[in-house]
């Protein structure tokens, strides 16, 4: 019982540390980009895999309903996602989807990811290739990421880093805080419509 209680205390202590470590200037920078996107009538494309993909689906709903920003996630269409994976491969599934969606410089790509993608270690290569495509067409890139932010943090106009120092807790806390942060974004007075 004591070990379980220690785990609970450790987890909740880390939650407090993450909150204290968030950089509000990074959050403000992403809000500013979203305000510009909304005013210009651009579209928002959210990319993520695993638990982050599920978060993208929820975030798409919130950006559309609360902020009235046209938003999409390729992982919401499992038939297309699996067909592209089967025919073209996992590594290009997002960039090929963005190409068919006619991604432009008026649009934004937002990555929700624990690590942000790292081609050298074959970590989320589909995110890396999608961001390379977004750079090629001149889209704004943002992200909510953890670890060191990976490729997303490297190429983003602005990104929000979720600071988690303890390796055993990175994924659960990163994916939890993606939700905390996107809810902050969509309910911010500069963006919320309803």
C-alpha cells in the first residue's frame, strides 16, 4: 500500500512541477499564431500518433466548435489512414494526406507528440515527413511536445514544450498536458467564439 501511495504522491508532485515549468511566452506565441490563422480563414491540421492521435481528434472538435477554426486530423478517417499505410507506407501517410488536402501557406500544422519526431531514430517518421512537406509549401508549424521537442520543436514557428524530467512519466504526463494546453488555447478569450 505504501508503494502505491508513494507512486500517487510522485505522480501528483510531477504534475505540479510540469505546471510550474510551462513557459507562458510559448503559449502566448502559439495563441498569436492561431489568432492570425483564424482571422485569415486558414485551416488547422493536427498530427499525432497513438494517444496523441486521440488527443488530435478531440482537439479538432474543440477548435472547430469553440473557436470556429476549420480543423482536421488525418487519423480521424481510419479507412484512408490504413489504406495509405498499406499502399504507401507509414512514413508518408501524413504528408500524402496533407498533399491531397491541398495544404498551403495560409494553413497551420499543429503536432501533438511526446517526442516531436526524430528521423535518425525512426521515431514518428510520418510526423517528420509531414513537417518537411509543410515547410516546402510554407505552412505555419506549431506543436505541443515533450522530451526535447524533436523535429517539431526544431522547425516550428512556435511550440510549447511540456517539461518532464523523469523518464518513466514522460508519456502519460505529456499526453495529459497536451489536453490541458489545447483546452487553454481553445478557451482563451482571443480565440473562443462560444
